[in-house]
């Protein structure tokens, strides 16, 4: 199968991010970037599907700054065959619609059987791009897959719903977004890392449109106030209950 | 590429290229996620997590700097060093396993073996399907291996080996032993002895208080007949085993920095959160001095080791440079492990924390592959031109 995986280059979850001088963007200094973890599940799933099949191609597509090549290399080192990087300024990357539009234009030309992506990017928590991509390509979207099987030209996923599981099916081609638990992404092997160096990354400028919204301000969460100890032993229980009811109003 | 978030006071990793960083990340993540959950129980039991060997092979950790033709990854020596750094951040026993397999068994077969030997052994050693060991040290000859008494007598198409090797990492697990012995002309030769050969036994050495997650044994050779085609054809003399040791010590030098870094990070974390006299112990001058000395020593060792790696990649590394780095790095790591243990107070003596395990391991690392004293004499010899071994 020809599988396209859309991936994003995002700040590492372990990095402490700082707000930039303009008060509405992140200060990139000292921030380490990684392949978005949900996209890693998508890459792994694509590789597994083709390994089971015995052939096919996995193409990674990303919209991002030139530095996003390093995250793309991670996907190539895991085993993807080639990549397309649609270059754009970091600051232009907050709007899901324009990213989905750019991706859709590119994905159209690739004529994939399956389009995989993470359920969300861990930087902006947009949850939008996968679904919008399906809409723009006029394809069905199976979102937050925790299991995926493909047979007879159909994709079947299982996803978690409140209190249970839901099984859904759609004809190929379709868009599938990956949830944590779909698989255990492999470690890029040393051979994979060495081969990734030789795999092509096609670079083109992304024609991003102006987003429909604007970020006005970013602020840090308020400092947590210090905790309070109301007393010790069983005698304190009554006071604790009173405070939880009257002051915190949680019971 | 996202560099590993680890001790890096002087932007050491700033000169790593994308491949080197990615390789370090792979080794780091694998060790932390797959190996670390097993180490305490294996250390207590005195066993190695054999179930992880196929994964190590799959990822390419064995003989990673050897050519692709034999199933290896053909990475440069700095990247190879970074793997050793990450393995030994986990445990010296884990790094020892990879060092023996890659530098002491695969490297000599690749360097000195026949085409047939290379084809036959290297791919299976690379994948971890076969495990190798390296038999040089004898009960009576450690620092002075040239005095070895293990003998090989030619008999038709075979050699007949007699003698005993001692302190051999992985010998009880090995499918293949590279045994060094003197032939009838008193020339040291390398013999590839397969498990199952009559007269080849590998009793395990028990009661170790160091490197417990690494299996150590003897090799006992009693009229052990080895086909002449199992002799390494392209090397004669003590230079053979010594050149292998240079390869392995190169990896140890990186590993020691990894072990030291693991200890320092443990010390720093603990000192920042442990409250005594109403404040974190990291706020006391005596503790800060310990921590500052640690980061100072680690930083110096990082650059020394990186320079050694860049020299090796240029084909310009000399064995005395490897000796100087081993002298420096292993002692430094041992001192940091002990110092970390003191910062942890009583907590430092239990296996929930790593520093005492590292300290115990590093006692072996200080001794094997040339003791600290012998490396001092190698450096002394190099700078004065006078041999002081005898
Ligand atoms: C856990 C472990 C694993 C090992 N794995 C292997 C292996 O896989 N293969 C292998 O072949 N060997 C292996 N060894 C053996 C190791 O290489 C030897 O222990 C080492 O070479 C030292 O030899 P020795 O123990 O006989 O000590 P000795 O040589 O007896 O040395 C005792 C002390 O005397 C000092 N000394 C010796 N000569 C001099 C001198 N001229 N001047 C000043 N001081 C001197 C030494 O520095 C040391 O402090 C291993 C050892 C250990 C502990
Ligand atoms: C095997 C064992 C048996 C023991 N048996 C007993 C027993 O029978 N009964 C009992 O009561 N206790 C016992 N202890 C506890 C022992 O006395 C304590 O471990 C010791 O007092 C240190 O306390 P700590 O471990 O909490 O370390 P901490 O007090 O937390 O010290 C941690 C580190 O901080 C340093 N530090 C602390 N304060 C300062 C400062 N102001 N300036 C500079 N550095 C500082 C310490 O020197 C140490 O390096 C035992 C401990 C062990 C390991």
C-alpha cells in the first residue's frame, strides 16, 4: 500500500517553554524539538501495515520550518521511505485550517491508499488537522484509533468511547488518526539511522493562507498557592470536611 | 535533532551531528525503557538479562562500527562511543557485554580473520544469535599477558590447546571463544573455539561483589582440538590481543563518562530534594563542593573522550592516548560514584539508587582491560621513553 503519514515537529515534552518578548509566541531559544508523539504512533502503524503486506511505500509529509527535517529524519530512520517538507515560518503554524489545506494539496498528488496522522499535536492541542484533512480531501475520517486492521479495501478501527469501545469501518482511501496505545513505536535502529541519511526529503515552500484567528496573548498558569495543613489526626477531619464544603465548595 | 537533556555544562553535544545525536537517543531510550526495569533483580541474582540480547542485535549495538557487509551499522567511532556511554549509564555489565561482543570478538575476526571466518561468524555475532568471549587473562598472568602458559600444539589439520583462562566475561554464555595461546614457536595466536568442542569447559566464577549483572567465568582447555581453519590467519604475537584491548578500552572510556553522569544526576536530584536542617542539602557548601567537583570532572572527561573519538575517526588515535583517557575516566567515574553515595546518606546503600552499584562495578572497570597502574606505566613509558613494567 501507499501510505502517507502527516507529521509535525514539536517542542519536546521535557522542555521548559518560555513565552517570547511579544507575549504571544514561544521563545524558541533552548527549546528542543521532537517528532510529535502521536505522529510517531502513526508512522509505526504505517510501517507495520506495509511490513505485513511485504511491500508498499510510506511517505512522510510535514508542514514546518526547515529545522523540521530532524523530526522527519526520525521517521525515515524508523523506516519510512521518503518525505516531503512544506516549509513555513514557525509563526505561521498555529492555524489548523491553513495547515490542513496545504497538506491536502500535497496529499492529493500522492494518491495514497491510507493517510495516517496523530490525533493531535502536543504543542497546540488543536485536534483539528486530521479531521479537516479528511474533509478537504472528501474522504472518510476514522479518528483516535487504538486498533487498526486493513483488509478487502476497508479500514476497521477500534476506539475508546465513554465506558466502552467502538468499532468503525470505512472504505479506502481514508484518513485515520492515531491514539496512544495503537502500538509501541520502534526505536530507530542504527542501520535505519544510517540509511535515513540517504533517503530523500523533498522541500517546497508551503502556500499558507492567513488563518481565521489570531493569537492575542500567552500567559503562564498562575503559581499554585501553598497548601494548608488544617490539623493532624482524626480531630482534623471535621474541619477538613467543613473547608471542603464551605470554602472550596467541592463536596 | 533534539539533543538528549543531560549533563552538558560546556555544550559538549553541540558538536555532535544529527546521526550521532539520533544514535545516542536510540541507545538512551532503549536502556532506560527496556534495560533499567530489569537491572535490580539481575544485579541481585548475578545474571545478565539474556532476553534483551536479540533486541540489542536488532538495534545494531554489537560491532556497530564495523561494515554493513557483515550486518553491522558502519557508524563512526564517536557515535559508537555514545552508545557505550548510554549502555554504561545503565550498568557497566551491559556495556561490558557489548564491548566484549563487538570490540574483543567481532573486531579481531573482522581485522585478522579469513573471509570464511568473517562470513561465518560476523553476521550471527552482530544479530546476537551467537555470543562470543575473549580469553587472554590466566590465573597466573593478568597484567603481564605475555607470560601466558596456554599452549597450542599443531597436530595435522588441528591444534591441540591446553591451559586455563580466568576472569573471562561471558565465557559461561558464549557459543564462541577467542582464545589466545602460544604455539610451538612461542608465538601468540588467536583460536576460535566453538562451544561443544571436547576439552572446552567454562565454569562460572561466583561470589563477585562487582559487575554482578555480567557473567564471568574461566575457560579450561584440556586437549581441546581446534581445526587449523579456526586460527586467525592474519595476526601473530602479543600485538593481536593488545590491539583488541585498545578497541575495547576506547569504548570503556566513553562508558565511564556515562556511569559518572548517571551518578552525578542522581546526586544532584537527591541533594535538591533532601531537606536537613530546614533546607535542601544542595544548599550546604560541602555538598555544593562535591557537586561542582563532579560536574567539573565530567566536563573535562567529556572533551577528552570526544577528542579521542575524533582522532579515532581520523585514523590518528594512539594506544597511549587511550591509556591516558582510561586512567582519567575510570578513576573519575569511581570517585564520583563514591561521592554520590555519600550525598545520598543511608539511601545510597540500597539498590533503589544506582551510585553504589556503579561504584562497585567501576572497581572491575578500574582493573580489567589493563589496570589503572598499568595504564599509568604506559603513559609513563610514552613520555619518558623508559619502560618501567619490570
Ligand atoms: C569482572 C572482570 C571481567 C574480566 N573480563 C576479562 C575478559 O573478558 N577477558 C580477559 O582476558 N580478562 C578479563 N578480565 C581480567 C582482567 O583483564 C585482569 O584482571 C587484569 O588484567 C589484571 O590482572 P590480575 O587480576 O591478574 O591482576 P595482577 O596483574 O595480578 O595485578 C595485581 C595488582 O598489581 C599491579 N601490578 C601488576 N604489575 C605491575 C607493575 N609492573 N607495576 C605496578 N603495579 C603492577 C596491578 O596494577 C594490580 O593493582 C576481567 C576481570 C574482571 C575483574
Ligand atoms: C546500615 C545502616 C544502619 C544504621 N543504623 C542505625 C541505627 O541503628 N539507629 C539509628 O538511629 N540510625 C541508624 N542509621 C542511620 C544513620 O545514622 C544515618 O544514615 C545518618 O545519620 C545520616 O542520615 P541520612 O542517611 O538521613 O543522611 P542525611 O542526613 O540526609 O545526609 C545526606 C548528606 O547530606 C550531608 N549533610 C547533611 N547535613 C549537612 C550540613 N549541614 N552540611 C553539609 N552536609 C550535610 C550528609 O553529610 C550526607 O552526605 C543507620 C544507617 C545505615 C546506613
